[in-house]
């Protein structure tokens, strides 16, 4: 008994740091999660000791998670919409661009914006119309169960001029951009719109658009036209560690790290 009591006291002291360590949880934009956020959270955890947990799921899911209080912050790859909660702050921390991806075996390398609009309108339904194989185009679209996904909203505004995609027998809607990318990786006839930051880490082929290939340099210079902002989202009165993490993301060190991951920091895009 006399030996057990000191041991219990010692164990309680060992567990104190873990019991009092800070935890920050985030969710949202799959492109951000794969493109820079997971790495930034790991580096922040290493530098500060704050336990960081981030997951994807899509911009709409992140906004809903933040609204319900199930996460401390969120990520979004679209700007604020009128339907978003007014008490959520959107803070831009990086840049991305819309890109168009196909299976690596697809011989098609170039499309125009008019071609892309025709695919979404159902007017181009087969790869042969784009000098590819004699196969149908399987169009994968990220569509959240509630709200607009970041990629879907950006595609509608930046490419489709506000029009909705025409649903055909080869249009497949999926819950998040991450799942869309995975489907294109394993579907020879697949086509999808996604973000540059995550597409470059997938086993897919990015297409030239109007003769311009999406690279960091072409996006940063404005030569590739479809750039878009990436945001971190927080409640109006975030917990202190969320505020510190966002300040870190915007700091010189945080922006240098974001750039080092292959993403585009705020100062790099014209």
C-alpha cells in the first residue's frame, strides 16, 4: 500500500501536461487539406506543441461543422456566399487555381474553356470529339449534401458563367473533391474540375487550358487565368489557439512554409 500511493502520485504528475495540452480541430476544403493545410498544421504543432487535427470533407462540410461547433476552424476554397452564417470570418491565406484533370492514360492534353463548357452542357459527350479515344466522357462533380462545394461554386462562377451542369447518364455527383480526384485516378474515361494544389499530388493528368499548362509560375504570373483564393474560417470570437494559428498562417514564417509546400502564398500571385 505504501509503495502504491507514491506511484499513483507520480503517475498523476506525468499525465498533467497531456491533460492540459491545447487541442485545435479543423475541417473543410479537400483541396486546402491536401494542398497545404495538413503540412502547415503539422509544422505548427511541432513548433508550438498544440495538438492539431485537420480533415477534409469539402468547404460546405467545414462551414457546417464550424456553424454547429463540432470544429474550432474550417477551410474553404470559395468566397463567402449570402447563405453562409454571418458570424463566420473568411481570412484568405493562400492562392489556388481551378484545373481540369483526366486519367493518366488519356491521350487528350489540351482543351479550351469553350470545350469545358460544352462538356458540362452535355454537347461534348465523348472523348473522340476532343481527338481522344472512342469512349464516353464520365464527368465527376463534387456536390455537397448541404450548401455549395468550393470547386462547384468556383466552376459555376469562373467557367460556366453561372450555368448549372446538364445531367446525363455519365454525370456522377460525389460528396467531396477528394473523392472526385480519387475516381479520376482510376477511371480511364474520367474528367473533373478540381484545385491545382491537390491535383498536383494525385496520380492524374492536368490539361492545358487555351494552350496554357497550370504551373505555379503560370498561375502566379496570371498567364493561367483561373486563380482563386483559399480561406481559413473562424467564428467571430475564436478560441485563443485558433486565433494564434491563423496569425501564424499569415505571418512571414507561415507564408514561407505555405510556399515551401508547393502552394502559392499571398505575395506570390499578381
